[in-house]
C-alpha cells in the first residue's frame, strides 16, 4: 500500500500538482468512493471515512456533490399568536 501511495505522490509532483490540489483530489475521491460503497447512505459513508455526518455533508456541498439544504424560516414571520391566560 505504501508503495502505491509513493507512486501516486511522485506522479502528482511531476504533474505540478500543489498540496492543496492534491488534498482536494484525495478528499473528493474518498468521499465519492465511500458514498458509492454505502449506496448513497451518508451516515454509513461518514462512519467509513471517520468523519461526522455534518462534515461529510459540508464537504459534499463544497465539492459540488450535493445541493445545499434550505434553511427553514422557523418562527420568523409566523402569524400564530400565543394564548394568554
């Protein structure tokens, strides 16, 4: 396994890939692979990656693998009134 990584590192360096780009490539590949093996189950994929599910979702949005979740308005603008006894 170490020999495979050493070869990949040599290829990245000779291709002129900088460290931040290499990290993005590795993260994107591992996230895609974990989601594929977990059949899209984000909870299982996050466990396989050793990261929190929220971190996985944030990275998926960052890499364009998922759409950002809409935030609900909550109580803002609610027309419901409290009952006063």
